[in-house]
């Protein structure tokens, strides 16, 4: 899609798309202007069936309150303490495929890692993890053929998964009310701002949001990173020799192959962006994947440059809704690549493989990424 964004940024940087009934915004400065102005560009939107209002779809002042509460639970300490566990889970996943010399990065590695990490963060016992994987797959599923029947079927599956998750979390919450534990749900239940506490329902919706917002995105970050390493064997060799470059590598993967391509808002009043008059109530789609390749912001934007500094990509959004899970996603991405570099070399896409993109214009990733490799340890 990137050559298309480059063209649209030049020809129609802000355009109204009649077929989708929304505005598209392609330049860095315009995307930035939309995201930093929640008063003019609201995050509130029509909710899907069974979808509850969450932090993601709130505007100030409610958003500030909710965000301060969850920030208290999602602290750098909580995230950093997960480091050794993430490394151990990563090793376990690699242990089970290493001797074969080949694996599917998506299914064997990049899908299970974030699911297991979130399950642990929420304090879900290991024997229930497979349930979590199934539920979280359904939550992010989109219809693939676009027939009415398939659409209804996907909606039904999502309703079922949400109901099951709600029942599951209700059970967990009632256990946690009687014992003191340090998992995220227990911390959320205890946290308080100006005498305000989260209701059980709010804790449940937030936990479900974490599954929906954190799993597929991190899966694609890891897969896109490995994809980049197979496209550039020299870079692969360099990272294996200088693992201290891995954080910069992950930032550049985020800019170059962003898992989330675009972010939606609704105009609350008539407002001008990039010389176009947007009307109150209009939908506005900000293409961060295009902003990340804007030549007025990044030198040689179509080149993958490990030394890029600063690297002010917008892949985690910007402003008040900036991704809450960014530190966790970065940590998982870094550990995943570090472990692969420690234990594998000559990682290559298996020959004759035709990559299948994930069928959503807003997600950048592939369905499978089968590689061959040699083992180091
Ligand atoms: C918000 C991307 C991983 C939880 C966002 C937003 C983006 C984003 C673009 C802003 C949405 C908006 O402005 O409307 C990503 C990417 C990830 C990732 C690319 C992986 C590479 C995670 C993880 C978690 C998470 C691991 C949690 C475990 C959230 C939450 C919000 C959010 C709760 C809402 C924050 C708010 O509305 O204040 N993410 N995300 N994300 N993300 Fe992430």
C-alpha cells in the first residue's frame, strides 16, 4: 500500500471518499493535527453489538479520569517486571520448533507470545490460556468474503466470545475480591482516583479491550520485524552482532511496517484541515502509515534506516489516546527478536511462498510467514 499512500499524499492529501463516506488524511502534519485535538476530533463512535464504551472510545473529561486509573495499574514497573517472564515464554515457544529448522513465524511464535503475556498479566491460570487464544482470535476477526451470511456469522461468533469472556472475568473478579494478588485485575479493582473506583463492568470491558487491542497488533509487529530481517540478511547479521541496536530496529519496523495503518475520529464541529472544509459529524480517517513515510518529516522515508533519529513515527497514535500498551509491545518485540538472534541464524522466507495479507485495510501484516533457519544453540 505504501506507493499508493505516497501518491495520495502528493495528489489528494485530504480527500473525501464517497464510497466509504469519510475523509482520508495522508500528511504527517495533518494527521498530527487531528490526533492532538480531541475537542474537534472525537473518539466516540457507534459501538458494535455487545461492545461497551471503553477508554478507546471516550473523550475528555471521562477519558482523563479513566486513563489515570488504568495508568496506575499499567505502570512501567508492572511492564518491566514482565521482562523475565516474556523471555522465558519466548524461549519455550522457540524450544518447541528449533530442532525442525523451519517454523511459521505467525502461528508458532508471534500469535501465542502476546496472548500468553496478556493472560499472565491479567492473572489467568495457564490451563485457561487456550480459551483466551480462541476468544481473542474471534474478537479481532473480520469477515473475509463479505457475504451477508458470513458477516452475520462473524457477528454471532463475536457476541458469543464476548459473553463467554464476560462470564469468565466475572468469575475471576469475584475470586480476586477475596484474595490479595498483584495481577493487573487485582490492581485495577483496588485503584482509586478522587474516591472513584472502577465498577466490575468497567474492569471487564477494559480487560476485553486489552485482548482486542494488544494481541493482533503485537503479533503483526513481531511478524513484520522478522519479515524485514528476511528481506535484508545484512541487517539480520548486524543485529545478531549488536543486540543493543534491537530497540532502534523495533522503532523503525513500527514506522516502516506499522501494524495499525489508520486511526478513526469524528469531527465535532466544522473545521479546516489541509485546505478542506470538514463538517461537524463527518468521519475522519488518519493514515499513520502514510504520515510515517512523509518526506517533509523523514529523510529517505522509503528506506529502512536503523540509525534514524529522532524516529517520531505515529504508529502508536499521538496525544491523549497514545497507546497504553506501547511499553509492553516494545518490550515483547525486542525480546522476541533478541531471542531469535541469539538462537537462530540465516532466517529466510521459505521458497515459493506467496504472502497473503491480512484482509483489512487498517491492519498491516500477513496470515502466515513460514521460514527456514539454522540453529545457533
Ligand atoms: C491505543 C497501536 C499494542 C492497549 C492504541 C492506539 C494505537 C495503538 C494506534 C491509538 C488509538 C486511537 O488514538 O484511537 C498499537 C500497536 C501495538 C499496540 C501498533 C503493537 C505493536 C498494545 C498492547 C496493549 C494495547 C500490547 C495492551 C496490552 C491499548 C489501549 C489503547 C491503545 C488500552 C487505548 C488508549 C486510550 O484510548 O487512551 N494502540 N497498540 N496496545 N492501545 Fe495499543
